C-alpha cells in the first residue's frame, strides 16, 4: 500500500487517467478498449525484451531499459571467451538485485569436460545451483552442432543421448529451455543469394563462420532435424527457439513447427529483418502468421552490454532498435532498415497481439516475470454500498483507489425514503456512469391492499428502464413487517411470487438481506466476533436472543431457501454471506443446491477469520465464481466526508491485505492473530471485479 500523501499525488493522476481512458469507454480489464496502440505509446507500454546479454556489472544498459519501460531476460551463453558461464551468472544475480523486478536470467552450462564420465552429474549440480540462485531457465548455444566435438572428433548434436538426463530434469520441473541451435539459413548460401544485408556483411567479414564455405560441417537441414528430434524426445519440454528458432526465412516452416510442437515458442531477436523481406513478397501472409500464432512469438533483440568501452554506442543502438520495432509492430507506416533493401509497411497488429508479443507470452513462459497483482492496478468493484449524497468527493476517492460502486436502495417501510435514495442514485449514475451503478427496492406499504403487486411491478419496470440493475429486499421482511393477523411476512410468501418472477423475466438480480448473523440469536458470551458482541450489547432491542417471540434464525434461513427453490431461474445474491457467515460448510451446501445463488461478503469477512484458515481458503477457491467483494459502508450529506472516505480506504486496504497476502494480521473484530488467505491472482480478479459484472449484468 502507498501512504496517503502518495495517493494524493501520483496515484490520483494514474487513477483519473485510468478512469478517463477505461471507464469512459465502458469497463474492460484491458487498460483501454482501443484496438491498436499508437507509436506515441511506446514509453507508457510495459515491455519485456527476452533476449539480452549483460556481461558487466555497470548499470548503463539496464538504466536505459528501465527508462524505456523494458524489463529484460539476461541470457547466459556458453559463447564468450572473456567471461565464463559462472561469471555471467554472478553478474546476472548482481544486476537482478540492483534492479529488482526488472531483470530475470537464464543460466547456461559449459560443454567443457563433455568427454569426462562425470559431466552429466556436474552439469546437473550446476544447474540446480543456478535455479536456487534465481535462474528461470537454461540456454543452449550453437556451439552444440557447430563447434564442440566428442572424443572421436564428431560434432556433438543437441539430440545426443548424453543430454537426455539434463532435458528430462527440465521437462519434469517445467523449466524452460532456450535454444540457439544452428544459424540463419543464409549461412549455408553464397553471399549473393543471402536475403538480408546484415548476414551478407557478417559472413563476408567472417568467412570462417560461413558454412557455405565449409561443407564438412552439418547442413542447415541437419541442424534443424537434430533440434526437432530433441523436441520429439521431450514433448513436455518448454522450448523457446532463439532467433525465430533458426527458421527465420519461412513463416510457413515456423507454422509447421508450431503445429507439430505445442510447447514451442520463438523469440524474434535479431531476425525481424527476415520477416520484413518475406513481407515484401507477401505482406498479408506474414501479418496473418502473427495473428494466428500470437501466443507463440516473444519480443527480443539480442542487445545488451558485452563490455564495450563506449557505452553510448550500445545504449543508443538499443533505444533506436526498440523504437523502430515498436513502430513496425504497432503502425502501418513505412519502415526501412539497412538490413533490407527498400521499405516495408508496418504490421499494425491489434493491441491484444502486441501485448502478448511484448510481455504476456514472456510472463507465461517465465512466470517469475509476472508482476504481483497490486491493489492500485486492479479495477475493483465494491458491490454493496449506500451512497446517499451527490457530493462528488466520495466518487473521486473511489476513482483514486480504482474502485467503482454498486449502491443499494433500502427502506421498504417508506416510499418517500426509497424515492429519495433512488433519485440520488440516478443523479450520481448520470454523472459517473462507469463508476456507479445502482440497485432499487420496493415499498411494503399497502402490501395487503389490492393493486400492491401491480404498483410494485410498474415501479420496478420504470426503475429498470432508468438503469437499475437489480432489486434489494431487506431483513425487515421476516423481522419487522406483519400481516393483518399479526404474523411476520416471510420472503417465501406467495404474494411476492409475481414480483420475483418479474425480476427474473427482466434478467435482473435480487439482492437478499434476509435474517441477521447467527450471533444475533446467541447469548453475548457465545458470539464469535467482537463487533457483533458490542453491537448487540449496545442495542438489546435488536438482539433476537432476548426476543424469542420473533422468528428464529433457522426459520428465516428456511424461508429464504424456500424462495430460492420456488424461483430456480431467479438470479440471487445473498447479502452478508447469505446470513450463513458462521460456516463455510453451510454456505457451500447452499451454493451447491442453488446454482443461481451467489453471496457478497459485506461486513462479514471477520467471520471468515475466526474459522479454520485452510478450510476457508479452499472454500473460496472452490466457489470463486460465487463470491463478491463488498463493504456495506454508507455515506450521506450528514456524514463527515473526510472521516468516511478514510474509513473506506482503511477497510478496502485491510481487506485486500487479508485476501492477497499470507501475512499475519490482527483485527478489533476477532480475538488473536490470523493469517491472510494469499489467494491467486485469478481468484482475486473474480472476487473483486468479474463476479460483480457477471451477477449484475449491465452494471458496468
């Protein structure tokens, strides 16, 4: 959590920006609903470069990466003569600590000692040591297949059985392998047939690496076949082919391999020019390839700091390449490069494809990259509040915390009170249509008089047309209202049936606060949470334990269950954990029995905290689609605005800590310490956002 001063600064700006961009266009879990990025959004976009080499401890390259909103995957490689793989690992570990959250790294093993009997044992030990230090995967380089030989003088290929225990271990542990195996196909062609200028220049300068001149080495096809046999032997191995998997020359060949090997991805490092050459022949084919295989392509450059003297040279080159590539992927503007002859039109990929290429696919393959879901970043909904003021301060405070409201109208004893609440709700909804939705209610006045049902249905029809997304029934049904014979009117009374049917027919939701917490029927010294004990001690008139003439807890729950059984197509949210707050087992029974029944958590989270933590956590995970976050906080024109807003913030942040961390916590509501639930990100998203949208269709 940020401190209050921070909220009023940077976070307020971010929250308002989020509201204007996202809420103003309708709710989406994406930052915006625009289909495409612009070139100008380069700096604001969170990005990952999955192929860099950092062989020094100086900060220059990483400072530039951070300034350009890049996280990086630093790749150790058994390639550099001036720095060993162990030294590279030490450097990567150092940089990871120096730039927390910005750097992950792949380790590499040395081929030195291959012919020794203990090479496998030593290599596995080194890899396990690397993983313990933080490495997130392994890199193998082209020296396998093109340089290192066995004791008989034969080149060692990547499918050699001696590698199997290494790759078996990675496969078993789900650890990714990055493979730079072989070279671009141009390496086996004469200079005048090469397709990109950079290859032609390189192999002209270094003929010793130009395989066209060295037919005694394995062919391009043999290199690719060896890699493919490796993948066939290890079908569950997570494999990222460096440099487009050395299949840069043909998107058709890449597509064949993606279809053949479902766990294969590729990075784009240093091979985008090869795609651009193909686009000059068939632009649409390459663009279609990116769209179809958007989950298998990961952005990388092969840039970094290899120890050059002039840091400005490599930092400027990285900045230029990053921006040019962004322009190529996000716009349809002409793009040129010294690597190819002529120009090519940018791909202008959809936003969701760019997101995958630039960070989501990397986070999926290397989960360590994934940023923890933060309180501030997640769009949240408080699905049960009572907003009784049109003053904008509370809405601005909610925007700052990235919250939206579902405000609830209550007060069935007075049509005037309902009208006042509904007017406020409609007016605030008009001003903040993507930050507040509302639930209406109906009056119990004249319940037994002819025409009551028709009047209620007519009013609800108008409310739905005006924007109400549901209807609230309160605990006064069952605990206050009586019929002409003096009997309490229960929620399963047949006279409610036409109203409930009308709600269901209009695809609206009934939010039902029926009964009270079970503690209400217990003596004070048997109550399970302190807030109930204090409340009922101060308000004995509401303490049902002292009023046996009122319906029992069991009677009220049975009536509610009977209503659910009679109306199986009615979507119902039980307020306050459906008044089953005392037992996740009882609540699970109802959720299993009534598939159209969900519950919100308002003012009852403390009841989770006094139950068995493991059982509660398992319950929430199992029923993650049926639970809605809510607080029951209210605010009116009479409220002290500053104090109430601070109460909102404190409760929101405390609840987030309980659900999102496993930290030890304390609360005035319960005796003794307890631990947070440490829920998965996907569960948090459902509880805080997705379920409210699902159970109150049309709310946002």
